[in-house]
């Protein structure tokens, strides 16, 4: 009886507070037309295979690849065996500059930028300012399994053993206005390397050099404290390169 | 399935699915995408629907798994994942502050706890149905529900009128 009452109260809370969230009266018609046309759902471009592969790769190989220099576009995107395998023209890699970052809890360093037919790739190194904290990329979904264990490269470790008393700062970085894209991250002993490739950037701006606005969100997983901040990076003029090998 | 039957299926379920997807994904546009995809999948697979569960449960299962897929793609589109009452859709029906707080706290739950909470409390599914829908052990469902209840700090219990 109590469970039923709780469910009823929950349902009532949702339906009351979200009462203006109602469906499209023409949805059934749209679906039938869409199905008849044998088309795919009209959705914005979502995650690429590359991201799924990358996240899986990162999670299972975090230990094994810790020594690799994944912060480098040449290493990360250009090597055989990596997900992207792009033709990298070293001369076209430029150094972005962070001109504004007003966050208090992270150190973020912009390393490289590269523009190809795949999109604009940017690399950052992200670290916690305080030694008793560690950074964790939002998309990595560090979540223990049913037994409270995390798995890396076939090895399990408890969350508590893994973080060793450090507070976990879960961060995310994205561009504004929002663009589709994909991201990789790689942990090392100092923090994480974060690489994003953005689709649909303004080519005229990239060609002449521009400033780009990003947002950074950090949530302390132990205390729940959240910091949202802005970041501006300055890109020198760039030249579009070929894409994948 | 006849057009009228499909229209009925959509009209009877889409508001609830939309609210579920919104609470799960914390993004109205993504939630609308998820509902559209859910019904498209349902439309295409209706001939294979075996009736082992109710159509409502079957649809919910498709929706929650669609949300799970979308969740992994959501990371780049969101503007900010902080959830405050001001982030919720515009107000309509009268509601209590406790109800609004409950919505916000549910949206702040970790994803795995959020999904079992929505299925159990909003959709009235039992632990076995949730385990089947999410393809996880029933003991995991119990564990996650227990953790969700603790995090919600008794907010589900008791009710006050608007």
C-alpha cells in the first residue's frame, strides 16, 4: 500500500510540474510518413562510431596507454592503430592560446589545434589545481559495477582504492554556440588529455584566425559543488587539411 | 497495425514518455528526439511484438533504451547540466514546492539511479520488469533503488497538496 502511495505521489509530482511538457499531436502521422519513406529518424547528428570506440578504448586501456603522449595531435590522430588515422601535416598544427579561463578548480592548458576535412581538432590538458583532487571526464562514466568495482584493461579496482582519498572533479568542456563533434580523453598521472573534434565550424573564421568561446563545467563528485565557467581560446589563421588516410 | 490504432498508441503514451525522456536526458529537444525515435522503432517492430508484456511496458522499455543510447551522445550538445527549478519547463498546473524539489532531485541523480527510479515510481514497473528492460540483474535493480531512495532523502514519501 505504501509503495503504491509513493508511486502515486511521484507520478502526480511529475505530471503536475511537467504538465506543459506535452507531445506533438501530429507525431503519429510523422512517424508513419517517415516509416513509409524508409528513412532514418530525423534527428540531429549524434555520436559517431568514433566516440563509442574511443570511450571504450580509453576505458579499457587507461593503464596500458598511460605512457603514450595522447595530448599530441600527431600521436593521437595520426598514428596507425588510432581511431581517427588522419593524414597529419605537422606544419598545419597550430598552438591555440587560452585568453580567458575563469574557473577556480582546474588548470587547463590548450596544446594544439588542427583543421581538416574531419573538423577542427583541439587538445587540452586538464588537471586539478589541488593535489588532493583528481579530474575525471564526464563522458567517461566512471561508475562502479554492481560489486562496487571499476574495470580497466581487464583489471578491477574499487572506486575507493582508485581515487585514494582524492575528491573526483568530473569535468566537461564544450563549445558555444554548441557544435556536434566527438571527444577523446586519456588519463595520465598528472591529469587528463582531452581532445575534441568539432564539426561545422565557420571556415572563414578559421582561415583568418578567430576567438572561440567554450564552457567548462566541473562537479565535485564527493561534495556536489559545481563550477560553471567560460573559456576563450584564440586561434591563429589555419589552413584546412585532408582528412582520413 | 491500423493507422487509427497507432494514433491511439501514440496519443495515449507520448506525454508520459516525453516526461520520462526529459527527466532522463535533462534536455527537452533530446527528449522529443527520443520519443520520436521510440515510436518509430515501435511502429517498425509492432509486427514482432509478442505480447509478453503490455504495450505500455514494451514502449517504456524501448524509450528507456533509446535514452540510454542518446545519453552517450548528449554530452556535446548540452549547455549546462546544473539542474535548478528555473531550468524546468514553464509551469502549468499547480504543484507544491516539494513536488518541484523532487523533480529536480530526481534529475540530479546519477543516470543509473535515475533510470530505475523513473521506471519504478513513474511507470510503476516492478523490479523484475525493470531488470528485463535494462538487461541487468534484479539484485542490481534493488540496490540502485535503495541508493536512489537514500539520495532522495525520503522526498518520495509523504505528499502535500498544491
